[in-house]
C-alpha cells in the first residue's frame, strides 16, 4: 500500500466531481492511496476517462450534466448498482480501467447488462482519495447525524413494479399536490443509486428533498438492511426536524429487488408507512404488484405510473385491483389528492387545508 500525502495540488482545477460526492468537502483531500483492492462502497476515487461509452455525460455536484471527454479527470464514488434496464455492477476497481456504472458517478465493475446498453464508459483509477491522516475519504463520513422519526409525522411510501414504472414522477407529483393542499412536505429517496434525476424531481416540485447520499450511501444495493433502515430513520427524522408534516418516500426499483423485498417482508420501514402509492407500467403489473403488497399487509390508496397514460389500461387495472388510478395530473390536484389520502394524514388538517 502506498500513501501519497501531497496536499491537493495534484488535482487539476477543472476536475469533475460527480453528484454522488456532493456532500464531500474537496479541501479535505490531501493525497492518494493506490491500494485499489482495498476499495469499499462509498470510497472516493480519482481517475481519468479513457473511453466514452453508455454514459456520455456525468452528473456533477452542481446538479447539471457535463459532457464527458477522453482525458477528463474525475472524482467519483466506488459502489454497487442494481438496474435491470441498464447495468448490474459491483464495487470492484480494476487498475487498467473501471466501469462507470451510473451517471451520478458510481465506479465499479459491470457484471451484467441489458442488451440495449452500449459498453460502459471506462475510467482509469489513479487511487482512492485520502485525508491529512491518510484515511480514505468515504461519503459515510459526511452523513447527516442520526435522528429519530417523531410519531406525529406522516410517511407515504411510493413503490413500483419495476424501473421506469413512473415512481419518481408519481412521488414528485404527490409531494407537489400535498404541498398545494397546505401541508409542509418533504421528499425522500430512501434506496437506489446516487443520481440527481430523482433529487431534482422533488426539488422541482417545490419541497424539501433528501436522499440516501445524505445518509452516507452512494448506493443502497448490497447494503445491510439495518443500514438502510438507519438511513430511512435519519432522512425522515431530519425532514421532520426541518418542518415537514408529510414525508413522501420513494423506494427504488421493483418489488422483486432484494432490498425492496426485505423492506416489504422484514423491515421496520414497512411498519412506519402511513400509506402506500404504487406505480406500474401496465395493468398486469398493477394487478401483480397490488397483490404482492396485500400479501405483505399493505393496501395502496392508489395506483399511478405509466399505466395511467392509457385510459383503457387504467380501466383494466381498476377492474383487476379495485384500487383507484391517479394520473400525474390527479396527484398535482390538491382536491383530488386530499380525497385520495383521506384518513391517512389526519382529518383535522385535511379539513383545514381543503378550506
């Protein structure tokens, strides 16, 4: 293991810092550790782009895209990824070239890919960033302090049948509709892969937003359930501490994803949800997903997602489930969303907000 304590003069001024590093203070960087085999999820890694593939742009800490060029110097995080429509990747660094497995800046090794994916963008890692004591910098060191969830905050979970089912759109529009109805609302992304798309969607909806990177995780794939539960507790508790009365929590990927299954079957997270909105791409997915939720003791107050783009599919889904279908326009409508959530969020406030 070689540790190079050289200040931060080795880092070019135009180094591109990926979104997953957004909580890190660049002034803490004092050198490089070239022991790549010791990398663990969340560690910060510096490298050079050696080929541009599937991800042609990098999401920056400034919440904008940057076009990627061969030769760019970048700082990213080491991590795992679970994305059936894109890549499955593991938190392993290859010295001759590692894979950009997520556009938010997650570096690892692709182990499986959807057939539509091009080859991943490749980065030659220089080493892991270290602080003045020689310790490797990890996003976990910058996490919010643990906070408990107060009993009076309402938590609505948004789950989906799969990637691209419409979860983020449903969650953001629900948060917007509840905000328009008079609630103080926050949006939380509790699981997934670090990226600014979901984060920005909540911010665009006009609500306070936090995600698992605020809880010290670049991604949640392969993280222990206890750590995900701790992150959920801190994120929702922090949102409540900042004034949120209702917290809309998006759970990534589909119901069959390992961490999502664990949340549904053996987690305190499920028990803390006051209500559930389910997103589905079509009627069959809606029927299967609602059935799976019911098997685990959760009754969704509505189904949303891509299925609501089709009146016929919506009709099929309602016949199969008996659960109301709410489009993105419905979720943005304060009167509609108040009716849909009646009984979940406290009748006194609902009456006051409706008035």
